[in-house]
C-alpha cells in the first residue's frame, strides 16, 4: 500500500470542523486568559470536543471511543496546534486512555474508558520526577503492597492539568524493582498538588504522594513497556501539533512582513528575510510529510520506533526555529506580550522540552540507526 498524502473528503471535513471549534472556543484571546490558570482549559471547548466524539478519537468503539485512525488524529492535532488550544486531550485521551486500552484488563477498561472517552472524566499522567530523565532509571516513587492494593510515596513533576483530573496514572517502582503503572484518584489521602510555572505558562503541577492509595493498571511487570509504546505513538500527534503551530506562526510572520515597511519598502522585499521565510516553508512542509508518513506507517502496521521520534524531533525543532525567525522579523515588538508570535515561540520551546526532549529522541533514533 503506497503512502498517499491526499486527505479524504471526510478528513477535509474533519479539518474544517476542528478549525471551526478551535476558532470559536479557543481564540488567542482565550489562550492568553488561560495562561497560568489553575484549571488551564475551557470547559466549553472540552464539552464541544466530547459532543463531536473527538475526545475518544483513538479509543476503541467498544468502550465509547471513536476508533479513528492515526492519520485522522494528525488532522485533529494540526488544527489544535494551529490555535495553541490548551486542553488535557493529550494526557487524558491519548496517554491515559491509550495506557488503559493497551494494558488494562477488560474489567478496568469497562470501568474507566467510557467516561474518559466522553470527557465526563479527565485523566492525566504522572511519570517525570525531579532530575529523573526519561528512562525507568529515574523512577524512584515507591509502590508498597497493602491490604487494599498499593500505597505510593514519591514526587512527580510536570503533571499537566492535575488539578482538573479525576484520576492520575502514576509510574512507580514496585517491590520487585520493576516500574509499573498505578491509578490514583484525585484528592486521595496523602496527595498534595503544587502548581508550577513554565515557559509556556501552561498548567503543570508537582504532585507529592505520601502513602497514597492506588490500584495497579494492568498486569505486573508490563507498565513501563506500555508507557514507552503509548508515548511513542503520541510522538506523532505532538509532531502534528508542532506542524500546525509552525504553519500558523509562519503565516502570521509572512502577513506582517508584507505590511511592515522599512526604508521605503515592505520587509518581505528584503532578500535575506524572504529567504529565511522560504527556508521556514521548506522545513514546515518537510515536517508535515514526515508526520503523515509516521501516522500512515502506524495505521498500516509498520514499525514506528524510528519514524515517530524523528517526526517529533524534526517538527518541534522546526516549530521553535520558525517562531524564532518570526520574532526576529517582527523585531522588538515580537518579544512583547502583546504580540501573538511570542505565544507561539514559548509553546514551541515547551513542546521541545516536554514528552521526550531532543536528547532523548536522538538516543532513540540513534539506537534504531545503529541496530539497523
């Protein structure tokens, strides 16, 4: 089956639908309002995504999901990225939902997935630890067996939308020294949330656990492998988000360069600046093709262990570079809070740092290259 980059008519309609929802419920004025907000997203937007079946887009239909393809999901995430939509979709639907669908037994899936897929409940994931890196060696949170299940003790950082979540999926080290995944209910005994400030002013928390009750997600000894597989798939959607953001940032920059005059002519007429934007266009289009190739490979059962990290690495770097050049073309005003381009720049850098940073992605890709 050859790679086909033409979207179907249904996918074109999906693009228009998500773009319309994002424009209506998450304009950049709303994005600004939600910076450093304790909840961090619009309940109206979340409800709308639920009504359209987009919260459970990749989740199985048997448990209330939409069962869409990864290419469909890329279409959605490009539009979310274009508007910088603040939403727990990634942590709730893609990561927590993906982990439940991949690793949980039928009883746990039936218990948790329907309300997650509808948006009735919000989930998040708590994996990163202070100075812990992205491998299982950095997991020091302990899971101790109790009569009722497990008790977790440790500290997690960069837990997105933790105050809005009803459940958290937490990575912890069990008695056999293997890292497993555990489900903790919001507000459980021994849990403390502390909001963190970030470069993107998005909603992140430190989560401290002190003997907090939990239940194990899935079978013993499967948690860390399931986490890596699920996050590898999420790399494709993070790349799509970066592509959408980079494309919109370039459009903003190009429009400004045609309007702003310097030395009697528009900025776009200066060769150096026009060539910078040409290079940006080339990189954005290249990132888009790589992202769609990764999504297509996933949907056709091909290995994405190299393609997915490549897509996120290249797309996130492109997003960062495009927005940096955009700020240069805007000049001093591009660094002020009134300018839209700085919103894109800060989120581009945040996307580069979160969910496997450049160094970890390079390690993953190098392993694939050298093994081959």
